[in-house]
C-alpha cells in the first residue's frame, strides 16, 4: 500500500517574522483570472475579520520577532475598519498592504502618510498589476484596473512611498523584458523603480495535479502564519483551507505544516517567499 501521508514533506517554522492578517476572505472589487481565491457568484460578501480578533492576535504575538504585518484579502481596503486596523498594527511593526490599488488616490495617500508619520514604523504597499500593456493587464484583472493601479503608483510616489509591484507572469513571458517594461511604466508615472520594486511570480494553475515536492527554498510558511476570521493557517494561499489549518488563535497554534498542495508546488517552483518581503534587499 502506498501510504503517501508518511512521505509528505513537513515544514518547520524557523522564525515568526511575518504576521499576515486576512481582513476579508472574499470581498474584492476585482475577480482576476489567476486569483487563488474561489469567489462566490455574488460579489457582495461581508466576511470582514472583527477588529477585536486582530487586537487579540497582536497581543498574542507581541513576543515574537515580527518584522512586518501584512494586511491581505481578497481586497483588504474594503474592510470598514481598515484605518483602525492599520493604526493598531502600526503600534507593533511595519505594515504592508496588499492591494489592487483601486482604493488609492491622492486624498487617501495624504491621509496614509499622516498615519505613517504618527507611527515609528513604515507603511509598505504591494500593488497587484500583471502586465505593462493595458489590454493584456485588464484582460486578466478586469477593465479599468490598469489605469487605477497606475494612478495609485503616481499618488504613492508623490508622497514619497516606495511601492512594490506584484506581477503574476500569467502569459509566461521573459522576466527581464517584463522588468524593463515595468520600469518604463513606473518612470512614466513619476516613480523611479529598481529591481527590488518588483516581484514576478510564475503563474501556476491551482487546478493542475500535484507533483511530488522534493526541494523548497524559504517558503512563506517557514517565516510566518496568517490569521483569518476562522483561525490560524500556514500561509495566505492556504487561508481557510483545512490543509493549512494551524489552530484557532495565536495562543495555541502549530509551528509546522505539511507541503502537499498545488500551491506548495508553486512555492517550490518560484523559490523564496511569494508574499513576505525580503527585507535584506532594502537594507
Ligand atoms: S503554499 Fe507555500 S507557503 Fe503555503 S504551505 Fe505550501 S509551501 Fe508553505
């Protein structure tokens, strides 16, 4: 009998540096073709994490070496208490906002700059954009998304933020070409970007079969966990998925997890963290 459960690789968390908080599991104003989230047919899902749950998690993890708190979604900026949560997190660490950029305009950026100035930590933006060509981008992400994110880049640059562009290489194009074209796009938007301002991840279909994973290199689960309204999970890919379940809160959770899903194959293929920031590059 092939008892494959005993062959499943196990990942032990090395250090808890990255605390991901899923502000909403399914509330997003875009439904991108490659998104790992299975969206319901109705767009209007109100599944926001309670502010109290976030505060409890911040308290439970205060003795860990958290380098950054990441606000994720679906689209985190749709959370009605987004500003409160951001301020609460900024008392503990740098905060990175994963966003499609549609809620970022000059007025919002001016406000966020003030919030950052009140704190001793930084706000970092990870903006999703998948192609430097408007038509190709909007074909993946939805009409108007290219213009929205370019406007967000412009506004953030104007107030001195240094955004990171998250690109899923959906069309399997040459990475150097992508990088060069995205640099040009940023320059046009008034933002002088270098290689560290881009993370390019290879697209992998979440529905394809799982091959055996032999080697992996610093996946997100080695350095962090994600909190959702339902509990603690190994990484954003496996948020609310029983295969990534680590516990119900940070007062008692598991620091090891198995690598058995198609997403884990994506991590192994891409090498390094897909969600967490490599802060060494910015030092
Ligand atoms: S998807 Fe990646 S980060 Fe998540 S458990 Fe698998 S290897 Fe770890």
